[in-house]
């Protein structure tokens, strides 16, 4: 079940998007709950109360105290929700630079056509499935699962693999890092024979090391440097394309 929100102060726009979503989800057999808000203040109150959304269609020029950009920044910076897929909608096309740090999936110009919505929902579902995909492993006789989106990196230590998560937790299991690297999503890359990192959590990168968002600094070994540089640039370009 996917929870989708629509926030726009124009009733007609909300109705149009809701109808298009209903058609798309029905034709692709996607179970969905769609909720609508007409102000950023009401939407933020809903989210601040502990409610969550998987996908949000958010108008930038909202009336009231909070604009769409204000709401999106609060979602990312105050509520610390980096998983919600945000799709901005607007009647203007001059916000690209302001939206970059928010990392929206797309920026749609009104009116929203069926073709536009079809395209953005296809990409949305790919991202949604990736965000909800889990890494499975066995440890101490238990079968355990972790969301890939919660994993910062794997590293090998004393014939064991250690998983470092964004929740400041670590988990161990027996395996070879090379084998793990063959089954993880494409946003995970080897930077060293001992390190397998999630590109989404890289905050800083040089030719010799990467700094992860938790502050850990990991060395990039010589054989991997060219490929790591290439993949990090590709990942940043994909984020930039989503923001423009």
C-alpha cells in the first residue's frame, strides 16, 4: 500500500492529479491511499503529528504561512524525512537552484497531463521499490532483514562483515564482501577490498577517501579510484537531473 499526498491551494489541480493517480494506479494494480491538503500549514501539522507519506505532490506557490519550499525544507531538515518522494508542481519554471538541496524526484509544470504523470509515476515506483528493498542475511541462527536505505556501508573485519546503519547501529554476519557486492543495488559500490558503501550517504569525496554522513572517513584504494570517481559523479548527476 502506497500513501500519496497532494498539496495545492487550487481545488481543480488537486482533483485533476487525484483522478490521474487513480487511473494510473488502477491500470498498474497498485494499492494506494490518496490524501489531499489545500495549505502547507495543514499538511505540515499532519506530518508533524507523526503521520508519513511515501509520495508527495507539492505545489510551490502555496498560500498561507508556509510555501511549498518551506514545507519541503521542514520535511527534510526538521522532520528528518529523506525517504519521502517529493514531486514539485508549479505554474513557473524558475526554481531549480532553490530545489536542489531538497532533492525532489521531479518538477512538473501545470497543467499536469496524463503523459507527465505516467512518466513521473514510473520513476517514482522504481525509487519506491528501491527504498523498500531489504538486505537479508543470517547471523547466530537468525534470518534478519535490513532496509538498504538504512545502510551506510559494509566493511569486512576478522572474516566477518559489519553493517553500519544510519541509526548508529552495527550488525555482523559471516560472508565475503565480494559476494555481498554482487547482490546489493547499483547505488552501492566497492571503494576498497574492505569497504562497500552506499553512495546516497557520501557527504564528501576526494581522490583518496570518502566521508560518510555519519562522519566516518573511508579510504579508497588505488585500483578502485577511477571507477569510484566515475560512479559518484554519475550519482550526483542523477540527483541534479531530478532537481531540474
